[in-house]
C-alpha cells in the first residue's frame, strides 16, 4: 500500500469517525439485505430512478435538443460543449456548497429544479424566435443532471453506517438510475423531431417528481430529528453522534439523520 503507517492510521480513523460503524467489516449478505427493512431505502431508490431520466436524457440527446436551434451539424455539436462544461462547474459549486453547509437534500432538490425549469422553458418558448433564451435553457438542463446523482449517493451513504448495507443500497440504487436511460431512449422519437415535446415533457416530469420526493424525504428527516431531540431532551446533529452508535440506523436512540 502506498500510504505510510501514520497515514494509514489517519485514514482508518477518518473512515471510522465519518462514515462506517466498523471499518473493513466482513460482508454478510443476510445482514446487508436488512437495508430493505428501512422505509427510506425505497424513497432513495425512487429518487435514483428520477435522477436517471434527466441525466441520461441530457447525456444522450443534448445534440438533438440543440439541433432545434437550426445550426449545421458541426456547429450543433460544438454548441453542446459549453452547456456540458457549465454543468460540470455547477456540479462542483453544489458539491462544495453541500459540503460547507453539511446539507444534502436541499442541493439535490435544487439540481432537480434547475433541470426541470430548463426543460420546461425549452418546451414552451418559440425557439426559432428566442434563440438566446433557448440556448440558455440547455445550460439549465445540464446544471441539474449530474449534481443530484453525486449528492444522492453521498446522502444515503452518510445515513447508512453499516458497510454491508451501504454497499447493497449503492449497488441497487446506482444501476437503477442507469437503467432509467431506457425512458429517454424510447421517448426521443424521430416522429417528434425537431421539437421533441413529449420527450421534453416526460424528462421534466421526472425532474419535478424527483425534486418533490427529495423535499418530502428531507422534510421527514428534519421532523424525525426534532422528535428525537424532544424525546431525549438534548439537541444533536448527525455529526455529533459517533458512527459506532449508528450501526442499526434509526433503531438506535441516538441516531440522527444526515440532512
């Protein structure tokens, strides 16, 4: 291993403090599958499904969307570069903001909202007469596609201290988001070109549903944390509770959701 003894010790301590109840825990399938007894698991998977549609839709069909602006094939492909670059920049901004505030769900919901607004604007305006607004809408589409995917995985990993359950949830959630690429692949059809209104509306719908589910789940976590504070007579945040006490998740009295 390329880390020295001191660095290995520090890495172990950080993992133990920040994420895992037991570091390098042997995988036990029966124990890992109990993650599906947690209701929040299904909410996270549903949000992953909502993430997959706009993410794959923009990744696969942005050239077709930009083509409606009426430029040549070469220029159309070049015009997809700037939106994708801006999407990467916004991803970094949202990720750093999330880390600075120690909050996940507001930024996931914001990402969904940006994409939803971008698709709705593009679908409802007269693109030929409002080229600048239409092109700006393609930027908004990319702003919210990558961020929710990255932050969502971080969100549920922050709330699952058991390594086996965490890897099980991740191994289901992430492929589920990728699988949802079949939706944009089937709604972007040649007969709807060049406007692709059904496809834009479908993608926007998944964005607004994803945002709503994220807000609802985050709101429940806020409420549950306050309920636990009242019950114990002390105000705690997730970072105040050692991960060694979070192995069993919400069943632990000291458990607090990472928002």
